[in-house]
C-alpha cells in the first residue's frame, strides 16, 4: 500500500510484521479474525495525516508475523507481552489503542494487565466480558450464537470435516489455530467454502 512503511520487529522472542506511517503520538491498531494489518490501511493514512504515528501489526500467528508451532504459545499473556514489547520497540511509554473483534479482546487484556501502557482505548465491536468461572468461553459462545458462529466453526477438529461435507477443502496448513499465514485465508460460512487470496 503506497506510503505505508513495513518492517519486522523483534517482540517477545518472535518476529512481528508492522505497517506504519507518520510521526507523533502512537496510535496502535489491532486487527480482528481472520484479518491482517491491512484492515486498518485507510485509518493509517487518515491518522498519520493528522500528526499521529499510526502502527498496525499482524498479530501473533497472522500474516507475516511468526507463528509458533505450539498451541500453548497463543495465550492472552503471550499476545499482551507481544504488544508490550512492540510498544517498547516504538520507544514510547503509552499508546492510543484502537481495536476490534479478536484484537479488541486482546486490547481489553492489555488494558487490564498493563493499564499504564494505554493512554486511551477505542474498542470496536467487542465489549468487555469478564470470564465466568461457571462457563468456558467456547461454551458461552455456543450458548449465545450456536455452532454456526464463525469462531465456533474454527474449533472443529479436522476429523469432523467429513461430517460437515468439507473434506475436500484444503485444510489450514498453518502451525496454529489462529495462523493465517502468507496472506492466505480459508473462509468458511455454513456450507459455503471458498479460498481467497489477499493481494496488496
């Protein structure tokens, strides 16, 4: 995307891709699932023109950011630590945080665990929902949205694809459940499946 700089930074033992533009106070954008930094391209241009340093990473396991192979490497602690290391690498103490969907959930955790690093948080689409000791998060989502909700769909074990008539769909060829690498997305919607490739 013209005018947006890209670089790889070392965060929390991993290489993270970031897209950035502008000078001034940092506005950190966190993308949703299954998305990339590219979701924020228009906002990067707009805010950089207003005197902000707009930064949008590919979160752990997405895009050109490294994807550790162990599923245990994708806890909220890992991702929050990635974000703290990213903020450190930008040379600032605090950021304005803007996030939605999956990124908003991680944004809430960043605010909870490291409030001193966030000057303000603009949360789009996902209100803060504390964990319930009585119900696991996936059980809660299934209770509200049932099994056709996209997050529930991505919890399916590969052996179950035949039952869903999706056995001919190329499986996720990624090392983690979140890992949509190299700009390839597998998009599932009820009984429709198509493979799309995002091009810059």
